[in-house]
């Protein structure tokens, strides 16, 4: 094995990104698995924020693998483990998916989860001081985090227990790899017996979904990457959804989007709508973007793919785009008061 | 068979689009083929300009087909017969591709070419009066057109012969369905024994490629849709390409784009570059867009997919994007004087 180190070889140094996150991308494991399987082609897929590291990882693999092994990078956008580049997977003997925890195990896929090494405890300390009810008032706390901090999960739990809490955790369903893990589309692991949930992770979208899915709980957001602390407030978000539903109530024609992404397909849901509505049309696509819908000229759309497309990107679409339940509300089959966050269960 | 006519049923009226183009989308042929094959799912794919007609075509099919047949619309962008939605094709029993002539026949695919019914002769008359050398000076003229005017090709030929020309036509190669047909990526049908070529068709890109591919010929552009007449001038275009090649000469790292679109893959071309250059990385993707490349952070890109992406969309990319030959020029393997238009041959 070559002793050279290129920019992409981070076995010793870690992969330093902004916010002091470091990644170990497990070169040795990939190399040995590729050799073991006698693969002659390897596909690599990175989420957007890590694509820049792709070429250097290719360099490392080329230097460690036999000359006849070709290494290919996926140029498709990648938003999660639900979003494997199935085309590249078909074309290659081994397919390495970086940056997300496994949604479903497969012989062909090597998942490299890439954990963050940011210190989570300073912001947890602040959450303890400022936002969580003290153990004397409410000893129960639920703990959830995202894939990139899962490697710290046991330490986080102990940290809370040391301060006197009873920590409630669960593994949601088979879409989630780890106990305590949440996805942008699945918060089942927060369904625990506690009125307060501590979410440790970045971004505002995960905790918003969490708060909407569990409106009876207080959701404390401790973001160790941006060092920020907040309570999830879904009110503004709910107003946006109400507005979309109201706009869609005038729709005469509907496009029903079925995603061909491996982990985003809800065929029965889509089929049910089309079968029950003569003015609904099934539209299949990989990535769901406003420019793909515009030319159909329909009045409104129902998105059965990733719920975050509807909620986060919704305002970018010219026509109202609804979740399946919001569609049922818009056509009068359910009541607006019953509006829930759209979540995604199962794998594929 | 139902006698009802919906908006999308254009068997009698033709499909009236802007520029007075009308289409007959051959509903009867589709219905009878679907029934004959006992299909229970039908996929429809329209190019962007016709997507708006999709829902009404679905209405017609639903009214004529048994209730258990589901009809699905492709929501993927579609730029030509090279660009079949293979995912939807896999999911359906019959796949109907509208708006382009067949690139390759297949049991599963029904091609509905959709001819324009715009009158081509007024602009040909003007071309005869103002741009073509009269038959007394040069009796030889080559005639080419695009798929949408192919139904008038024989009439065009006769019209020119009536005026005293010897009309030279050929079928280019197996990528082209018809004699005299050109694609945006293939002008082989203009390789005829005539110094002047009459191109009947819309747009500026086809004739530009034509002029570059056949620089020794005069290319007269007769656009019956916009009723405009011109001579193809590739000089400005060549300057843009020279500039891209010059910018790319400083590149240390290269992304080599291999398209997974069924009719746009040039694997050997891509593979050859990656094997000969340690700083070149193979990137696979379906649609080639600037935002898919940005995150890789490479210095320059070679596009082995549709040549029009390189030439027409090139300026939208942050980094220089070159054709395979332009890459060879940039790295010093060929001379700038030899620069030719990138064309695409064969099918898949």
C-alpha cells in the first residue's frame, strides 16, 4: 500500500471543512472491500457539501487500487440516503455513498457515514442552563440528533443523565439506522414519553418538522455547528402551509408527482389520488424542481416525494404544491385542523 | 370508441401552437397499439414545448382505453430522441415519445413525430430570389431540414427541381431517421456534392453547427416559422469556442462528463481522456447543468454528452466546458486550426 498522502487522504488528519467539522472517510475499508469483491469499477456519491472532496478521494483510490479499476463520481445532486444514484449503481461493481447513514443495507453499497467532530457539549450546556426544564421540574427529556452527530449519541445521553435527567430515546422505524436519529422526513424517534425534546444538530428544517410532528412537546434546538440555541416554533411555518392549501382549493387540475428516486417513491399514495380524481395526472420525475413542472400548466401539484421539497422549496414553485394530506384537505376530504407534517416511513 | 372530443383530442383540428404549427398526435395509432399489446401502463414523454398538451392527451387515452390502464407523464426535461426517459420506460408497458423522429426502433417505444404544418414555400421563394445562387450559375443545391418539416421534404425537393436545380440529399447515418434530416448534433446529411446548402427550419443553432461542420459550403437558412432568411455565419461562434479553449489551457484539473441519457453516452471518448490524464475525473450524470458541476470545484470540464450543451449553454457554466476535441487542443494534442464542430454519431 502506498505511503503517499494526497490532499484527499484524511486518514490521519481528518477532513477539515468549515465549522471545524472533520470527517474520516474510511479509505482503508473501501479499498479492502473493493479488492475483496474483485470489483473493476467503483462509483462514488457525495452530498453537495462534500462533492469538492470527490476528486481527491478518487486520487487516493487510484493510488491504492489496481490500475484496471475505474472510479466514477456521481454528478447527480444528492440529498440523503433516500437519494442513491441508481444509474451509477447499475454501472459499477461497488457503489460508495458518503455522508449519510444507511437507509437500507445492500451487498453492492458501502455506506460511509462521515461523522462530525464538532464539540456538542458547550451548546448542550447552554441548553441546560437556558431552555430545558431543570430535572427538578421535569426529569424526562427526549434526545434526538442527525446522522452526522450519531457517533456522540451515547456521550450526549450520559451527559444528560449526569445532570439528573431520565433520557428517553428510541429508534423510530426501519427508515432510520440509529436510535435517536431523525431525518428531515422522519421524526419517529422523538415519539418518546417526555414533554421536552432536545434536538442536537444544525439547520432549522429538522426541528421544525419535529415540532410540527410533535406539537404537544417543547423542542429545544441546540445547534453545535452554528453555536445557536432556540425553541422550535412552527407557527410561521403552519401559516405558510395554510396559505398553500387555500390557494390550491381553487385548482381544477392537479399534477401528482411520483419520484423515481429509490427512497422517495410513494406509489400507492400517488396512485390513490389519480384514481379518485379525473382531473389529476401522474407525473414521474427524479429531481422535483419548479422548472420541471411549469410547462405542464396544471393548477396545483401534490408531491409524494421528499416532504422537504413541499415545505422548504414550496414558495419557489409558481403553483401551489401540497403534501398528500394537504391535497385531501384542499379537496374537502379532511379538515384543515387535522393538518400534520408530512413524514416518510419505510425504505424501498 | 367514445365520440367525445376533449381539448387534447386533435384528430380533426390539429394541435394549434404558436407560429401556426399544428400537430396530429395519432391518438388512434397509440390506442390500438396499447390494446394490441395488452398494456396496463402507458408512459408519455413530450418535449418542453408540448408538455402543456400532456394532460389533455392523457384525458383522451383514459376515455379510449380500459379503466385498468394507467397513463403516466414523464416530468423529466426532454431535448430530443436521444433523451428518452428510460426510468419511465422501465416502469411502463408501452412508452410513447412525442415530437421527435425515431433514433432507434424498439418494441416498447411508439414514436409520434408531430410534424409542423407551417407553409415552407414562401420563405423558400425568398431564399431563391435573394440568397441561393441561381441554377444558371450553380445548379447544385443540398437540401436539409429538421424532423418537424420532414413531411414536406419531397415537396421541397420538387419545388427546387422545378426551378432548375439538381437537388442533392442523403441520409446521414443511423442516428438520423430520414434522408435530408439534420439534428443539432449531426449534420451528416449535408455531406453532399453541392457548394450551397438550403436549410429549411427554425432556430439558429442547427444551421450554425451545419456551417461549422461544412465550412466550405454556403448555408442558406430559410426559417418558415419565424419567416426569416439568413446566411449561417460561424465566425462569432468560433471566437466563443477559441476563448473557451484558451481559458481551459490553464486548467490543472478536469471533470470529464459522461451522460447517462440513453442517446448521449460516449463512454470510450470519456474513458480515453480519464485514462490519459491523472488529473481528469469521470463524472456521470443525466442532465448536464452548471449547478451539478459547481460543487466539484474542478478547473475545467469536458462534455462528452450532447454537443449543444457545450456550445449553446457553455457561457452559463462558471468554468470552461469543452468538447472532446477542444480538450485535446487545450492539452496540446491537436492544433487550434483543426477545430471542428462536435458531432454525435450512432445511436445506443
